[in-house]
């Protein structure tokens, strides 16, 4: 059935976009911990 396949594609696309947004936010939060390029950590 074409309608079922199309609905599945739309649902999977929506899930992928939501997961991409979540991963982007987590990555942005974790990148704050990383030192900027050119800086070294002094112990």
C-alpha cells in the first residue's frame, strides 16, 4: 500500500530530525567542556 509506505517514510523522517536535534544540543553542551583550539591544559 503506497499510503502506508509514505506514512512510514514521513514518520521515520520526523524521528530522524528529532534525534538530530537532540544530538546537536547534547554535542553543543559537551563541546563547552573542551578547551579551545590552541589552548593547553595546565596541571
